[in-house]
C-alpha cells in the first residue's frame, strides 16, 4: 500500500480515528490524529498544536519598555528566552547596536543558565524514563520515580542541574521569576563578587554531571543501535544561528540554513530581514503555521531547528569538552546518530555541557562585575531579535510608534519552526511501528516519544490544576470510543 | 550544588506557602493574588513563594519545613475551593512544562531520600484563563472564601509547628 506522505488520506470518512489530545486549549495543546483502515493500516497521521496567537493583542499599545517583562508570561518554562529575544529586538529600537561588554556577558550568562536548566529538565525528568526503560515498557515503571529507583544518581543530578541553572537566572535576572535584569539597551545589574563566588562553587560539579549525561546517551545508542539509528528518522533541512567564524553561538549570530546533505542554502544571514528568506504557510487542518524557506517554496522549504540542528551544523563548539563530544557524536555509527531523531537527546546533552562550560568561563571574566551597563544610539522604529532558545530558533519582531507604544509584534517560536518536521517524524513512526498492528498504549507511546524528542512547547504559561491532561482515544468508524487513556496532572 | 547546602544552610520558616499561577492569565492569578495578600501580612514562621508553574527544583524548597500548603487555581473542583491533603505520587508526563504537587513531593523523596513534609493543597475554583484578563467576578468571590480558609489553616498549622 502507499504510505507516504500520510498527510492526507483518501476516503477519510471510512477510516477509524485514533486521537491523542489534551482536553483544554487554555495552555496551548497538542493533538495527534491517526486514521486507520479496517486492517489497521495507517492512512493519515497529523500532529496539531494550537499555537498561541493572542500575543499581539496582549502587547499592542503597551510601552516598549514593558515588553521584556510581559513576554515572560508567555511561557512558564522558558521565560528567559522570550525576555532576551525581546530585549535584543528592542536594543535596536533604542539604537543600542553594540552592548557594553558587561551587559552582553550578563545576558549570555543568563541565557546559558536557561539552556542548562531547560535541557536538564527535559532529559532527566521527561525523556529518561522512555530511554532507560524502553518505549513500550510497563507504564507503571516508565516514569521518573522508576528512574529514581533504578538510577538514583541520574534522577538526583537532574534536579540539582536544574536548580543550578535557576540560580544563575536568579542572580542575573534579579528575581526567581518575572526577572527584570535585561532591558532595552543593556542590563540593569551586574553580578556582585559574592554572587559570582557562590555560582563558582558548584560549576565544576555541573560540568562533570553534564559530561556524564552525554556519556549516558551515548551508551543508550550503543545498547540499541538499530532503534536509535532509525526511530522517526528522516532527512531534513536545518536552520540555526552561528557565529561569524562558524562556531555554535546560542545568543547571537547570523542565520545558517543547509540542505540535508550539509550544502548551503544561505549562511551568516543578517536576521534583521528574516522575512525575506522565511515565510509561513497556513494549512486548513492545523491551527499552527508552517514556516518555510522562500527560496525552496512551501512544499520543499520546511526545515528543523533545535539542538540537533545546532550541534550538527555548526563548524565547532567553542568550549573544549563539548566540542570533543560533538566530534564523537558526528562520527558515531558513520554519522547516522547525527541524522537520527533520537540524536536530539545526545545533541541536547552536548549543549548542556557547552552551557556549563560557557558559564564557567563567564564566571571567571572580570567584566561580569563591571558597572558600564547601558548603551544607546539613534532611535529606530523597528527591531528584530533572534536567539537560540532551548528548543530552537526564536524570533521576536516589533514595530514601535512615535508614542513609544508597540504598534505591531510578530513572534515565530521554536515549536512553530519545527511544526512540519514533527509531523514528518510521527508519520515515520506510525509507518514503522503502528501500521498493521492493534493499537496498544506502548505503541501510542512511540508517537509521543517522537514528539518529546523535539521538546515542543505544548503548555505555555498556565497549568491550573485539572487543565493538563493528555487524552488518547481510539474511536471506531461509527465514532464510538473503544479505548481511552489519560495522561497528565490531576 | 554542594552537598552541605542541599538542606538549606539557614533554617527555613517551618511553614511554606507555595502559590502557583500566571498573573496574566485570568483566573490563573488566584494563587499569586492570595500569595500577595499573605506576604503583606508578614506572618512569623511562614514563608511565601510564588511560581508560574511547579517544577522539580521546588522539591528543594520543601527541605527543612514542617508543613507546606500549595495554593493554586483549579478547574473541575468544588467551588469556591477545596482543601485537601496531598501525598507523594509519580506521574507520567507528556510535557516538561509543569508538575503536580504530588509529583513535587515524589521528587523530594527521590532527591533527599527522606519523607516530604506534611502537605496540603488549596484548590481555588477558576472559570476563565484567557491571556490579558483579570480575575473573573466568580473567581473574586472564590478568592475571598479561600483567603479566609487559608488564614484558618495557617492559624492552626503555623501555630502548631
């Protein structure tokens, strides 16, 4: 039977529908639908994510200087990324084309703290149960408490790495949440010697644990090479920021887009005019837009962002331990690991190691204690800020009117960039693992494993008790629910 | 983290109020609203922490406490509020974005190797969670009832520690 592309089935009305969805739209949610025929063959697979689109209305008319604080309320898990991307855009509005060394280094420290804590949380808390126990292992065991029982050090280190990243954020942003450390044109505080000394105490332990985590992922690949090599794997174009010399730079750089074979689409592109290269397509079946590279058109121009793209497409990582691990990753299994969807986990841990090393270097830089915090220049009406957030490239774009109010705002978040790539991943998984088989919880979890590898932002900024479940329903051709599973908090 | 600092070096307040919510998302602001009132009251022996969402590191906030009460907006619970004990429990997640109070307690257990403090959850019924909205009228009413309950709970539990 023909299985590709699986985006749209013919005669869908005759098919059985499997839906994986959370119950509420409030926090922004994801839903997977699989259409199966009478013989359990997959005819269509789609991932729907309800994109958060009320932002423009929320922020229009607000004074621009409020924006870096307000945007932190968009996402409870990576507020620092929105905080910094907004500030980078608004730096241009206040004419600060070159930040002071202290301001840039404080912001970088904040950003690397964010990457460290986010990657630690994702790997240790969300993904490690699948990876350590297997995708279709007993669901009662496949949770973080199961990990704690079998791998106590892994569970504990994950929490403490996360806590350390939060402490970096607290010292640089000024507060535990709703930080105000970064402002258009610079920062409003540097580190005190006491704050720096406190962070220095534990950083070498964080580097060591991060390195152990990279090795743990490598061991997982070695133990089940065939699964890791092929699970949800597909060829993809990539997009990421790189430094002028081609190095990985998660805070600032030019945009690099490459074909799956590594050949260049564009390189070191000034993101100030990103819209000349990137456009967004709307599809009738999804609330979320599908970005694409204009040069290749909307059918062929989709791409993937995030740790796997950044690690594999930079020329080198500018910290020694992470770069050594990057080279090992790139060479492993004749380069197949670096092309695999589960390679996201390996790349994510390499970035965590890089972030820990970068934090260590910054904590030994005297500029962190400096007092020259702000820059300014001729006022501009428009600003674009791009940053590599934990989940991938994040674009903030603002137009500010003569009254200092935001007249227009546009955001393209990492999960939107990855929309098409995630759909391809679940189709690959559906084709290989679900097609022709009776659906079980373990098989449905394979779909979720593929989605989790991307760490999509499914739950922005609110989480009220009772509003977080993820429901999986198997519905027959008559619309009768024949099987149902519920995930998530109570 | 240094091993010596895992239990807080300075003795923490025996009672922790851990309020959760996003003040820009309608009734999700119920937790921060009650937390702000409590901070203004500055009760001895009570520390108030406000978060967007519960996360694994919140387990470390429980170290050295006698009791903790989580305060959060809720849907599908009785109006105006529900106060109940919570126990450590594992959960299987589809997202890295938030934990339940039960999962925070389970995290405490696995990180420290000990039993978490006695924990309670005050769920305040919310109705609307849209971005940029303030508290709904019904949530305002629920907040007043929950505030009285929270003060009662603190009067008996903070004094008892």
